[in-house]
C-alpha cells in the first residue's frame, strides 16, 4: 500500500492532512491499527495517485467503503 504513494513523506503528509484519523470511522490511524490508501476516484475511472485523490482509512473501513458503496471525501485542509 505504501507503494501507491511516491514516498514515505507523501504518506505522512496524507496522514497529517486527515489529522491522523480515518475518514470513515474518525478514529486514529496508527502503525498499530494499520491502514489502506483508498482512491476517491478509482484508478480504473482515471483517478490519479496524487494526494488530492487519496485518503487513508483502516483496513476494515476500506472494506466497508467497497461493500457498502460508501462515498468518501477528503477533509478540507485547515
Ligand atoms: Zn476507520
């Protein structure tokens, strides 16, 4: 999953953009909880690997996005 971003710095910036929380459950994402990187616009629909198209979510929350067809949006930057 780390490989979907161009580097560890990008991953950390994505995490900080979200105030370290999952956009689905609003709970903290840590090295212990683990995470998936979700593409807001799917790669097959032309979505990019740019940070604007990515959100970090827990693995179980990622499964919910797809099993329930949830719509996720990126939190507005402060
Ligand atoms: Zn979550």
